[in-house]
């Protein structure tokens, strides 16, 4: 997801530090796409966003990265 406007905080999305990735904790994909399209219409994000399901490998790598950053 690429932001057009900088320093915008979107409470429904949790930013993953040092990446351009965000986590959407609600389980409804319909609500996620509605939110993303609303942000595109408001010119907050670019329309070329990508949505992926989180894999176990991604969760492990994120946890590993966060624990090594704390050391």
C-alpha cells in the first residue's frame, strides 16, 4: 500500500515497522476492501494496493525480526 498523503493514521490498520505492510485484524474481507476503496476515493492511498493472507512463515519472520531488533 502506498500512501499519497503522508502521516495519515488509519486505526483499522496496524503498521509493521520498517515495511510498507499493514495488518487488518478484522476477519471480513468485504469490510477491508470497502475501507481500501474509501481510502483510494479520498486520495489517501494509491489504487495499486495488494492484499495477502498472512502465512505462518511470515508470522515467524516478523516475530524473529522483532525479537532481534530488541536485542
